[in-house]
C-alpha cells in the first residue's frame, strides 16, 4: 500500500497476457483440490491450512479495509482507509458459508452522516478499555481530524464510542508514510507505535537512541530526481513507547523508510518490516523490503535520496533478512494461533504489491536472530492490508487499500497440533543476555557501573552487543570517557569509542580523534574493523570537516596505500574519503575501479527472487522485468556518483572516459523509475566543475541530448500523446469511438507505439512477438470488445496468454508463462523481456497447476490519450493497419 507510487506508463508494455477474449480457464489439479470459489482458489496455502472468504465490504459500500483489531467481546473492529470504522460479529469457525458477519458502522461522537466521527485509520488497537486510532488524513468537510493518534472510549456503557481524545497530532508530511501500527507492550502497561519517514519525530520524554542524529554521509548527495521525500531528513521512520494516556513518550528505534508494522516475540524482541524505495531499484543504495531486529536504541540508516547508509556501517544495524521488492502492510507473530509450532512462532509479513504473506522463521543466534522466509499465503491479485490472530485462534486478514476491492478472510489449520514450547530468556545465547543487560543503561542518569560494562563489550565480536555497548557510552556524560576513548590501545574498542565520541564532539576534537585513529595499524584489522574505522573517519569529517583541516595530509597518507582494497564495500568507503580529501590519486584510482567494477551477487541477497515477482502484479512486475533484462552495474554506478562529486584533479582524458561511461550507462541499462535521473544528476555535478569552454562538448559526450528537459527520462523519438488524457471507462470510451470515419492512420500507428502496445503486439509485421498478432483483430471483435480487453485486461484472459501458477510441495509457488511441458517438467518463462530464459520445474515438485486470475497487461494504458487520439488508435486496431480500410475514408467526425 501504501508506499508505492502510481506508476503511470513507466517502462510498460502492453502486456504479455495481451488483449484477451473469451477463453474459458482450465485448472490442472495435481494434489490440492479447488473449491470453485475464485476468491479462495486463487490463494496458495500450505498443506493442512484452509481459507474462508468471510465478507466483501466493497459490495456493501463500506470502503476498502486496511486495519483491524479485536475488542474485549471478541468482535472485530476494522477501518476503511478513507472512511468509517466498522464492528463485526464473526460467524464461529465451522459455520456454513452462507452465514455472514454482522457488520455495524460505528458512528463515533454522535455525529450525523456524512460526517465521519472517527476513521481514516491505518492502525487500530483495542487496549485499556479503548480503541486507539492512528489517523492519516488532512482535515476536510467530511472528517475534521488531522493526522495523529486518538483514543475513543465508551464512557456511558451503551456499547457505543462517544468520547474522542486526541493523544497527539503529528507534523510533517504524513499520509501513507505517516503513523501506522500499534501494539500493547509485553508487560501490558504501555503501547508501542511505529511511524514512517514523512512524520517528524515528536518531542520525547526520553530517547534510547540519543538525539544527536545527522545525515552523516560524504557520498555526493543526490536527492530523488522525482522529488520523493526530498525534504525528509534524519532519522526517518521511528518506533516509540507511550503510556495509555499518551503523556510519556520514549523513542525506541529509528532510521526506517516506511516500516508499516512490527511485532515482538515471546521474549519481547521487536521486529519491524520496512519498505523499499522501488524507484531506486538497480541503484547501489537500493534497500529491499526487509525485517529488522529493532533493538533498544537501534538506528537503521534511512536517509533521503542516495544517502541511505550501507548495512555494513557500524552506526546502524543490518536487516536480519531481505525479502525483496514489495510494499509492507502488516507484521504479526502467530503465538495466539491454533497452528502447528513451526507456524505458531513465525512472524507473518504482509506484502501488498505482490500479494504474499511471508512466514519468517527466526532462530536465536548470538545477540540477534537468523531468519528464513517462506511463502505462506499468496495470490494474484491479493493486495494484503492488515491481519491479526483472533480470540478463536484463527488467522484473519484483509485485502484492499487505495479504494481497491476489499475482502476479509479467515485461515485455520485442520490437522493435528504438536506441542509448542515457548522461547524464554533462559533459552537465549549468552550474547543476547549481555545485550539485554546493556540495554537497561540506554537512558540518561544510568549508574557509573554502566560505563565499565559497556567498555568491556566495545570489542565484542557480536555486532549487536558492540552496538548496544556504544549506545550505553553515548548516554554517559562525555567528559567521563572522552580521554579514555582517545587513549584506548585496543584498536577495536578505540574505533567504537571514537565513533561514539564523534556523535557528541566539537570541531576542536576533530584532529585529536583522527590522530588517535591513525595510530591503529589498518592492515592488521579484519575486513569488518577496516569498514568500521573508515566509517568513523567519515562521520568525523562530515561533522567536523573544518576542524580536521590540519590533519588531512596525514589522513591521505594513512588511507592511500590501502586503496583500492579489492573489496567492494571497503572500496566504496575509501573512494568517498579519498575524493572528499582531494587526494592526488583519488580520480585515477576511482576511475580505474569504475572500469573494472563487478557486483557482489550476495550483497543484500533477497529471500524472494525478483524474477518470481514479475507475473504477480502487472503494475509493478513489468518494471522489474524490464530492469532484469538490462540490470545496471551497481558498484560501477556508485563510483560514477562519487566521481560526479569530484571537482579537482581531472585530466582531459579522464573527463572523456568518465562522460562516455555515463552516456553508455544512460541507454544500456534499465533501473527503477529514478535511475536515469540519478545518473543525470551525477553527470551534472561533474559538468559543474569543467571549464566553461568545454561544457557543451562534455554535455553532449555525456548524453545531454538524449535526455528530456527534466533529465529524468530518455527522450522518446516517437510521437507522444498530446492529451489531456482521462481515466477512460468502457462506457465513456465506447461513446467516443462510435463513428470512426476519416481517421488518421499515421497518428493511430503513433498512438499504438506511444501506449506501448507495439512493445508486445504486431500489426502488419511490425512490433513485438510477446503477445498475439493484432493485424486481424478488427475482423473478429467489435470496438467495444477491444475496449473491454484494453481497459480491464483481467476480465477475461485467453488460455494462450494467461500466466500459470505452480504451487510447490516444498512451499512457495512459481508464477510465469508456461512455454512448454513434457512428462517430467514444466518450462516457465518469468520475464517477458527475456523470454528465452526458461525455468524448469519438475512435475513431481508441483501440487497444483492453475491459471492466474490477473492479466500481466496493465489496465489503463490508454489513459494518456485524448478523445481524438483514442479514435485514431481504435481505427488503427480495427483496420489492422490497412490504409484502404473504411475508417480512413471520408471526413473525421466531430468529437462527442
């Protein structure tokens, strides 16, 4: 949901499933039985689990449900994203399917409709005899409440909520990146809540993460070229703890992009499901959706634009598992579910974009956890919004969001249940116990013993222990440990103590901190410790560059012999530092790395392969497919950005080499929506430091003439729609195209290309071969038939062009175009831009083969066209490109 932007026609092609008419779909059962109910049959579930479709709010004009909670009477309370709250009495498990929930619209505060007394919620929590409502909304005539957290109560005992208390309003730019979910804390006394990166961190009573955050990045800053989150600064999204009245606020964790939800396990450890920035896809700073172990005082390094911190930086913590592309909407543990132990202790992570519920299986390891991800529930389309475990032990979830069709489901387990043994603190590894002991000192006024305990753990080989120890230091009076940090002889302890000091120092301390670090034998350090010292140097230079001036020559001499390092992450950090310091060899060495860079395939490896997502959602999947066919070189792009910020030390030959690389990269690769824009901004940074006499030469050499005025896109040489477009419906479009006399063949052909139909379809021998040849389309179908298939391509999908879902015995599923099969295997193509790349799936591994219910062709491809352009396109399709067709005879009709 909610962090995904409305990608219009970006990279899109008129679809591998193409225009499709009237073929009945067939299912091949190889194990699991289908029910005949399409809302159930589209779901993939593990063996033993059964899904029920309980309710469709859209069919009852009750909006699109995005949040849910259960009250103390076992009733579900839900929220329409853009409207009211509803209360449901659910039929008991095992009821006949004809028994539907009793649904009550909650009129809060005795307002009269159409006024909404309380709603527009993206988070609900029933606790402390109240419903806490997390509102994302700009006040209007229908609903006067703004973004914030509210408490509604029934004070007169009539089972209705008449009291509304604003606990806190939030500032910033909320909405879908605003405040989200809430959970009662493990002790039952307080509430945890989470917010996205468009909400300012409110003033807190206490901060487990010390309030000294900055951007801390010398990487040349390029904010998102399309303007997303460009004025949102550190620390990004955050988690806080509040008391029931909302009077006392404590910051727990920060540095998220748009973590929509979180939950804690049986020993109280918090896990948050953070969002990616899909426009960054293919860039070196792209971070997949991920599960973070949100320890006390943790920071996860979200920063605007290209400034997101690397997961290897010691001043933030890494993900415990990267899931892949997607849009997080819910995270919850299954401890209260009547499930087998494996699934009872799993963390369930909901992805709205691709319709997957991941079961995250956690195993304690050191002070944190190892994690693996399983595809638990999936379907297409299945825009998952929220879920919870009911008091009956069932797993409830909703779909919808952004006014999409919404449905409510219940999942139960029908097999024998094994014995679940709860995890206890005593079961945790020693490192986890040490971390938890240190975390009690993550507050001001901690006793003196905290300093000694923390210092002893600064050299820990466990990253989470080491991090917790440094946060303890930062809560102590700096004067009590500053001299100790500078004089420390243990190199690892020195690095982390000085990193802590860098967060609290002044310009006057810069030289002393750097001189102390340069006493460390760099070559003797491990790769991790080398990374940590480089990052510490970067933080010092970012914050106190002026104070460091006197020691910069010595710092260059310290770093230069170690650059390059033949290690991608170290070379990233070294290139940043050397260019910032204007080291004499910085350009030469970084440019050499640009030419030879190779990406590390295991860096931020994801649990779900990108190719497995393409066919699950036509809006986002085809962008992934387009990129996978021409993957940008992330490591080289990193160096290109660093060099873009280098304003000294270039030779003419080096300039030429650099700018030619940029030119090639602009056209040879396909990244996310901002890929071209990021390269263009790096290009422009570099151009800013060339001689004025050479500007035009280098501008053209680097691809300036290939780009649109904004620099965000490659110029499309074809004729583009003039518009203005509109949201075409079948009825509106059909009324426009009733008379197609005297149309323009050339313009129609141009619109066929501009709407990207030509990428997949052929007319008169021209176009792509992914979808069917449309030359004879007009001889078989009416204009209205064509409009229906174009505007709503999932309404009916041809057997020849549907996607196939293979559900696997081992769990998960494979979705793609079934190219062929034999007695042993299915042969699946998962990328329409690389149709020759075939995945072989043994038939013995498949429990069910079925057709997907969603077309990969994106709806609304014609929405860029004005009425005259739509007429010309329809004439071209009906005529099959034949200039002698009747649609090209006579005079054009007036626009209706």
